[in-house]
């Protein structure tokens, strides 16, 4: 290491620091400074139970001052799992139509209103709920609530708007389907959640029906009810102010008879499976997604899973990246992710690998997953850095107003509470090697489904070492199964294997 | 206390919604502290007044390469490990380079502030530009240039237009440099550029978030006070006078499939008195789908342009309006120009309604506050503010100045700046 001579500063530092001699540097420069003690709380008010208006609407607040903004998050418990079975997309459709006009304002006029509030308006649909978000300058909160009330109480669904939205969603999907990663993840999601209502979120263009005004209106009338919703105000406001303001504009929102069928917990896949999504345009790169599904974990299990995921592939120093990219040079990247829903969760690996290394990469991914549950469990020396990352990153991920409101919506939408808020620190701190091992044994020893997205023609020879795999097209339509015969030769084996024609747990 | 911390012009003031303390170390490093205890995080931005404006002719591309090389390791930080140190503690980091500045910025949990000061001070005092890092940075920049050429059929015309608009080499040449220059750069060129422009006296260190001010001043002193002063930065050239005669030129882009044009106007120095109205006018005319220009050119019922982009742009001491319009054919290009000029004329002859002006101002305020919403946003803002004005004398009055713009101000500004004499147009033709 090269050292250089520097003249002394005259400030306090010169007194505190070791005096550098010519050709030397101060001692404190040689190594990174030790951390000070970590603040183990957000310092934000705890989540209090929601207030409930007379029409059943739940109201919560998340206090945050100094941003200049107010956030309005309306959760409607009618995510894609509420779309009709066999006709997914309706929940997304209805949510998208909210910004297309009301009985008194056109889409362009709505857009102008949002601009005049210094705001943004968007809707987001996931498996469990629809999230209507309106962020405005704080002085415009009352006008923003009026705006929201108009959308909810005076909606207008026109054939023309439905056609526009259908076109827009279709173009959007077409665009996304160009991405091999999107195609791979969607296919993994479908296979892991096959037969479960959550599968409906993974719809493709072919499923987009020409919905009628009646169908749209029926869905809206059925689910967009105050007793099926939760409104969260974020900003410089307290619960009594929020309740009064919201009650003022939404007291005429009539409750409905919400009879949602209960959603069963997600079940793990019953067998290992490998699939190829044929993307002829993707000759240069190949994507591997490999994951498993499970019922929603308890909060302590969730914390252990988060740490486990971090060790496996959650960051730049994780095992997957170190092995597949740095050591073996099979992959450009290899990470893992954890997703938790109201009734289940997924843990999956995503990697961009060199096409010629697809099978060795796949084997290494499987080895890394399995070894955490047995041969090579996470060590304290990996777990502590993983916890350091999670604890340090948590408040950073709440800084941006949009992130803060999204986190709040997620906590409430999942039916969680303080344990994912100020209690987050304690949950992560409690994770130790024993808990991580137990989580690995409970969640990583289940069958994994693997989806490879790439050019079939380029990959066929390389995949010939596999015992069997199924081929799908970019839209997710089944094409063929390849399986080895008794002599070990790989053949197209007709239709989909019976064990994969039903979802997990289905007879 | 000032004696302990050096000869700093120490002052603190309430700046807008957040507090601010600014002082200067003996070696010329400006330090800005702004506390915010909302969340246990802290951000650091080190903004150097170094960008492509400082590159001499024949040596373009150096500032872009330097942005890369600042991660190539220093006396105590191994190459490419800067991001590992930050990632391990859950932090985030990034860097940006522009014509007039290069900024490195990070956010970490508040107990790791000293880590950031250690990292930033080490590369400020002892960056090691080795042969491999130099060649890697050169290859990366040549790759960027190649990508840009491959993906932007209007790349050459945009360079040409900048020459017309900004008037001198320093302000107008491309941040990416030219292939010929980049290929001819030597490792010594980069070492000299670093020594001249990346020292404490050409930088501002901004720290925002949850920290103890006294302790932080001690840390800043410990890590930065002994760093040697660099060469004194060159003074800005000053704003250009408005053009006196309309400039109209044409340019052939062989790879372009549609005709286009650039339209520009020379404006005043950033944050001078007219700048506030010019910024609001930018929202009225060019920002978003409901801006006057977008409604006129991109209206779905009578769409005459494919694309409209641009708005106000700053490069150190100069600001301009720079608009790019892509259309179907030459006839539409003419329509678009006529439509834009008629919008400008309309703004001169009939002032905006109050509700209309308030809508644009609300959009501006939303963007303004969004740019201050995180500790790192605020650190970037403070660095930008200081590099633009060299101080914080009027800090905190900014937003009020923008929000007090009136419809009459807009009329006056349109009449003064959006004149045919001050317009610069580059018509882009296909082969």
C-alpha cells in the first residue's frame, strides 16, 4: 500500500489523531472506523388500532412530518384473487378504469385536478388488494379527499374507456413479454401457484376478455365498499383529524354485503419440476428462476426467512453471487428474493446465466439452496452481516414518501402490525443460527420448480442431460414435454405429465 | 468554538423546512450540515465543481472517466470496494457527473457516518489511478459512446445544437467527449485532472440526516482537515449575452428516420432574479402532458409531433431553454414550429388565468419538495445550491420566490426572452 506525506491540520483532528510522519499517514486512515451503536427503533409513533366509521370503513394514520406531502392510501380487499376463476384480469381492469373519468369529470379533467393538487395518482393491484394512492401537497388534503370521494361515489364505466384500458393493458403486457425475466418469473409464479386464486395475477394477453360495462360495474359494486376497505392517511395528521375529514366526505359511501370466499393457504409444490420458456429472441442470455411456495410464515419465521434469503442471495456478498458469478463464472448475476402475501409466500432464485453453463448453473443453484438446510448451514459469521444489512437498510427504505406509504399499505394489507414496524428491529435481532437452520429445513427442503427462459434451439443440446422438462411458449402456453426413455434418450413425450396438470393439493 | 474548528465562517440558519450550518475548513473544503431526526439514517454527498466544462480542447471525456476512476481504489480502500463497504451496512450509494459537477453520494444507517467520511476522505486525498483502472474506465466510456451512437440517431445533431446554443467550447462540448480524444488520453492526463480539480477547495461536503452536530464536526475535522489544498478553481466565464439575431441552421443525420428540430433560447445565470419566472415558465410550456407545448403538439386528436422533450437546462453559470421536437415529415416540422411560436405569442398577449398558473406552480412545488424528500436528496440539493451560488446567503427563500411568480411576470419574461432574435433553431433532416 502506498502512503503519502501530508501537512498537519491545525484543528482538533490534529490533536486527536496520531501525528503522521513524512511518508506516513495518520493511523485512523488505515482501517474503516468502528460503528457507533445502532439505533434499534424507527423513532416513529407506533401503529394504533384503526378507527372504524359507521359505514365500516377502517381509518389509520401514519404520522410523518416535514415532507410537505399528504398520502392517501385506499386499500380495497379485491386484488386479483377476487377476479372470477378462469377469467383473470377483472380486478386490474376495474382499478385501471378509476382514472378514466367520473360522472362529472373526464379523464383529462381528473388529470388536471391531480396536477392542481401538486399530486400523483395511481392504482396498484396485487394478489390480495387494490391500492389506490393519491399523494398531494399537504395544504390540499381536503381537496384530495373530495377527489377520492368523487371517484368512489360517482364512477362512470363506459365502453370506450373499457376498450382503451384493454388496449393499454394489452400493450403493456406485450411490452413486458419482450423481457425474458418477466416471462420466466411469470411462468414460475403460475407453476408454483397453479390452481390457487393467486395464480390469476399472472394473466397474459390471451386472458384479457372484452369485459362489458355490466361486468365491470358489478365487480365495482360488489367489492368497492367501505366495509371492504381501509383508508390510510400519511403525513402530519392525527387519527381524530383524519377520521373527521374522511367521515365528512365518505359518510354516504354505502356498505355492501361482502361475501368473499376464504382464500386457502398456498401449498408447496409436490414435485420438483424443470420447465423451459422458449424465447427465440434470447440467444445471448438465459435466465433461471427457481423457487418454492409455502403458506404464510409466522412473524418469527418471516424474520428468519429474511435472514436466510440474505445469506442465500439477498445481496452482493451472498452465497449465490459469490459462487455462480465470482467463483464459477457461470452467471452475470444470481440473487434470491422473498415475497409474502396474506395467505402464502414464495422464495425464489433469479439468475442470468451463460447459455452454455445453464445446467451446471442450475445444479449449483440447487446445491446452494439445499446445503443451507443440511451440509452447509448458515454460520454466525454470515448471519450477523445479513442482520446488519437488514437492520441498516430498513429505515433507508422508508425515507422516500412513496416508500413509506407503500410500506404502511403493505403492513395493513397483510393484516400485520407493529411487528413489521418499530418491532422489525427486535424480530431481526432475535434471529440466530438455530432459527435460520430451522427455517432452511422448513422452507428450503420442499420441492423447487425451476423455469429456464431462453432460446430453445440453442439450449436443446445442453438440456439433454436432464431426465425431463416441459416446454412453454412466451405467453405460457404448454408446448411439449421432453423425457428420457429407458435407453436414456430424450424424446418429446406428448402432453403435459399428469402430475403437473393439477395444482398443489388438488386431487 | 470557531477557533477549535478553524477559521470557518460558521453560521447556522433556518433554511426553508430544514436547518443548515455551513462552514469552511482551512484547506478550502466547504462543509454543510443539515440535521433531520425523522429516521435513523444519514447521507453524505461530496460535490466537486468538476465537470466537462473544465476539460481543454483535445482532452474531452476526462470528467466522465474520473467519475468511474473515483471507485478504483485509494491508499486504504481497495479497488471497487467502496460499494462493498456501503452495501454491507445496508447502505446505498451512487454518483453523477454533469457538465459542471461530479457528485458522490451515499446513505447509511446513522451509526455509520464515520465510514462514509473515511471512504470519501480517502479518495479525496489518495486516489490511485492505476493502468488497469485507467484502461477499464476508457473502455467503459468508449462503450458508452458507442451505445449512445447506436441508440440515438440524433446524437451528432444534439452536439451541433449545443455548440450553437452555448457559444463556447467549454460549455458546449459533450460530457462523453469524442472517441478520438478519449483514445488519446493518457494516465497522466487523468492524474493531473484529478490533482487539479478533485481537491477539498473545489468541493462541498454535505451531511444530512440524524447525527450529532458537534461529534460530526469533530469527525469532519479528523478526516478532512489535513487534506492538502488543491489548485484554485477557475472562475466561471459568466452568462452569455442574449442572441441578437435569429440563428437558423440545418443538419443532416444519416441514421435518423424522421425529421426533427431543436429550438433554443439563451437565458440568464441560474438563480438570478429572472430565473425563477423562467423556471415556472418551463412548467407552463414544456413540463408534462398538460403543458402548453405538449397540448399543442401531442394532443391525441390532432397530433402533429411524435415527441417533445426538453426544457430549462443549466451548465454552471449559464441557463438555456432547449427543446427537441420529432415529427412525421418536413411539413409537420413547420407546423410544430409555428404552433410553438403561436403559443409563446398567446402567453404574451393574454396572461394566464390564476387557477391555471396555480396548477403549474403546484406541479413545480411537488417536484421541488420531492427533490428534498430524503436525506440524500437534501444533500444533493445543498451541494447543487452551493456550487451554483457559492454560498447560502439567500437560502430558504427559494421556494417563496418561485411561488410568488405572477401572470404578469410570465408575460414580461416571454416578451424578453422568447423572442425571434434570441431564438436558435437547428433543423434536422434525414438523408
